[in-house]
């Protein structure tokens, strides 16, 4: 399994780099922006082109594997059995179109729905995260979660986006965080926020939203490989179809979970 996982890790890194290169070429240029189902959920042709490059790179080595992706011409659900790939060509598209550097290309390899390898390439930040049989690294340096065990000294992030009709939940998440923890951050890029938990830059991130797999699976793999914990709102081990997502360094997980549960009252 280790040799096979190493191959998938290498392909994930190459595929993420290919997608990130497409994104980087058009970063801070004039972009044609379209809205999806709401005005803050945007997409560009660059997203589509980047996903195409990612999938092409994967299929050079694994032509028969299924691919789950955010944009068109990809599956939208993770297969319960067998190998598959999960792709977000540009995670943090709103940041991307606004000229913010907090975006990247995420690629995860899964077997029977569980991540076995992943890569997250942030071209404007110069950071490449990778997960495989040797653990997690950023720019070839090993990572581990924070050892902070005091919620009053912790920094936590509300992740994903609550639509206009759910702003009371966004407000509740913010209140729950600032009342329990030292400080709050929000970056508008879920995979980056999970990567920051994995690197120790954040102690936790949370949402009550059922998240898409392309926004989460690679980052969840990062947190777990770095020694952290990721659960659903019930405190059970998080899966790609779970309700809510609560990720932490493990030391303060109960407090992060309590904050997430408070969102729904």
C-alpha cells in the first residue's frame, strides 16, 4: 500500500501544480466572472481550465479512476468503494477574483471514500502542502498541529460561507468563537484554513454546514496527518458526507465542538 500511496501522492502533487499554474497565469488580470446559484458563489473560465488540467494530469497515470470535482464534467459525489480523486481547481475563488493571495488548487486521492494522499498548491503564497505515507509537509518541511491546550489562548476560524438567508448562523458562529477563544480569523478558503490547523497557525476551524467534498477532503487529510482531530457535529469521525465539520489540534476539540453546536442553538 505504501508504494501505491506514494504514486498517488506524487500524482496529486503534479496535478495540483498543473492546476495552480493555470490559476497563477491569470491571477490579478481582467477576468470574466459568472455567478452560480447566488451572487457570492462565483466561477471563472480559469476555474474550468484549471480543473481540466488537473484531470488531464491525473489521467496520464490513472486513466480509469473516477474524478469528483467542483466544475462541470466531473462527479459530484464521492464513490463509496474503489479509488477516486477529488479536485477543487481554485479553492477560494472569491479571493482569487478579488486579487487576494489566499487561494489554491486542492487534489485528494481516496480509496473507499477515505483520503490516502493529497496536495494543496497555493501559487500566490508560495506554499505547497502534501500528504502521503510519510505524513504531511509544507514546502518539504514536516508539519504538526499546535500544542495549545487552553481555549483562552486559541485562535479559531469559522469556515465556509453562510448564505444571505443564514446570516443568523454566521453571527452565532462568530459569537460562539469570540466568547470561548482568544481570537478569530477568517480567510475565505476552506482548504487553506484546514491547512493552517495542520500547520499550527490555527487551533481550530468549524461550521455547521454540510460541506462539499472538493472543499474539504484534502484539508481533512492534512489535519489528521498532522495529529489533529476532525469530527462532525455529533463528535463522530468526519466523512465526506457528514453534517458540519469541526477540526482542531485535538487538545481543545471539546471546546471547538461546543462552539459549533451552539450555531444551531
